[in-house]
C-alpha cells in the first residue's frame, strides 16, 4: 500500500495482474491465497473484477484486525477459513456454484455447516461497526454477481 503525504492510499501489487478474458480462458490460480475469492478456489475460470472487490474486502478487514481475516493453512483449507468467519453458503449460493464448478458438485455436500462468527466482536475496535460490517459483507458476498461494485462501495 502506498500512502501519499496528502493521505491518499493506493493498493499497488500488480505482480499477478492480467487482462480478464470474458470468454473464460482464465486461470483460477491468481491472487495470494488469503485474498482469493471463493469462485477462484472453486476452480472457476469465468470470473470478473468482482474478485478484486473480494480482495479489497479482505484488505479492509486486515487493516482493522492487523492480520488477514481468512488464514487458511493450505489451499484446501482456505475455503473453510472463509466459512469459519462468514458461515456456510446459503442453499441458493450452493445451488449456483454446483452449476458452475468443473468438478463433481456432490463435493459441496461434504462441506459441513458453519455458523457466522460474531463480527461485532471481531471488529470491536471499529468506531462505526454497523457501516463497516455492512460494507464488508457486501464485498465478501459468496456469489460474485451479487457482490457490491467498486462504484457502489464508494
């Protein structure tokens, strides 16, 4: 992150930057693991800039927590690290992902059930918790097409 003397913050990590191919010729293996959106972990190759909104939400939480919000121990554990904080996907979200994944969708049935963490406690240092958590949850929405856009977030 770069900070100007005027207080402007810019996120500048272009090591994995690429042009998104709208025809779906993308790799799901981009973005550092802690900031990787669920659609990438579920091997989807048709994704949008919504993956960047997810990553920005992770960074926003990390700035408050001073540690990554989703710290999976391995690639396989990363999705469960998300579930441990946000709770399980809804049945609608699971149904949508089952239509999209390039593997046997029955795997979703083995994910188990996770309850959402107490976000007010997790972000107790934030002055306006309600607005912070509201924006964060809109950025960290499981289905990318339901995730807030950058313009909406502003």
